[in-house]
């Protein structure tokens, strides 16, 4: 079983701490087994969590055999990092442990030197401070999270959930990640600068939406060369009314929704079949392989071939 150690530093932000605990604890494999063992670790037994005191059941020794370590945000990102914590994180990194930070947790992680020369992110409010404090880190404030392989960082608040779901996606695949997203009552898609690798079963539409039947029809007809007029005819409305309803209920336009649905299906086919990229592009409704490759890379941040190597 994959062990996740959540490191509670003094002045830990409770939301950032609870996010990985809740997301990973609730994750289940297809056969119902628990996917992760989660432990909360700290340098001392009691941790200042602002409005309350946290009692951590594990000391720093709990980091030693963990597969993943999460560093949640702290209220004072400029606070010095304890030498014991620094050494524990560096030792874990030397053993190949995956280490991720949430929000201002990037600051203590950067203080170890492990992010030097790497791209990283944090809450946009303190991105300038991170860049000034750790000039060897390539700070990108415009993304939800950054995955460098062994080291991952996320922006503030809900971006930590995006990062946790991304790691679940890496560990166990899209179906398990999609189930974890539903259990966490997360939006099934997130707009943002960071390419989203998590694949979900459905687009973000409220249950009982008047668009349900139309969205089902669109999913069943992804391979067709559909125009906005075709979609409006199927819905029995004018194109203007269709666009307005889509904006209200999905936050996007019909054609943008259709493009994302095609990319989601392409991701699934790249993971689960050996079909050529050209065949998959045609199966999901792209007129040419070049158009498919360009749209796929703009949406996910990588080429279809790279995606297949990472996630098949």
C-alpha cells in the first residue's frame, strides 16, 4: 500500500493539512481496497495550527519509509525551517521519496534546496516573495500545480486538491482519480494554466440540467464533424439560446465543451488501446492528425505520444 506522510509544521494552515488527509484517505481501488495509508507527522507532538493545537501521532521518523510526503502551507512563509525537518526532507528525497507542497508549503520545501533549478508555484499572493527569497527556484505564479517528477508544488487552497488528484492519477490511473474526485465533491474539470492530466467520466454540469440529453448526444457523436448549428438543431433552440444556456450551466461554449470531451476520450483511448495516434484522432472527430496533435497539446500540455508513454 502507498504511504502518504503529511508533515505538520508550526503554524500549519488547517485547510491545507486536511486536504491530502481527506483526499487520500477516501481513495479506493476498483476492488474496494484502501489505496493509501495516511499519517500525520510533526517534529513535536503538539503543533500550533492557529485557532487550535494539533496533536500529531507520528514524529519525523514517519517520513522515513513514506512513498509520498506532503508539505501543507504555513501561515508565515518566511519562518525559518527547523534543521531537523530540513534534514528529514533531504534524506527522504535522497531515497527517492516523492515530495509535494500545497500553497505556501512551497517555502519550507524550497528552504531545503530541493527545488533549486526547478519550476515551482505557490499562492499567487506570495509568488513574488518566493522568487525573492529563493532566486534559484523558477517561480511560475500562473499555474495550478507543477509536476517535476519527484517534486511537485501547487498554488493556494483548492489547487492542493487538484495536485492530490493528479498524484492519484499518476499512481492508479484515471478511473480511480475520477472516483476520488467525486468523493471529494470536486468540479470535474478545472480551467487554469496548468495542463490537467486527470480524466473524468463527465463534463461539469449540474445534475438534472436541461442540457443532460444534449450532452449525452454529444458524447455519443464525438466522431462527427459537428457545427454549432448542428448542435442547436439537436437541442431544438437557436444558436444564441444554446450558447447562453451552455455558459450558464457549464461555464463554457458548446464547441469548447465538445473539444474538451474529444480530448478526454482521446486520453482514454491512448491509455487503454494500441491504436495509432492518427486513428484515435479520427475516432474522436478531428479532421486531420495535425489538427488533433495541436489541439491535444494545447489542452494537456504534452503531445499524444508523450501522454501515452506517461499514462498507458
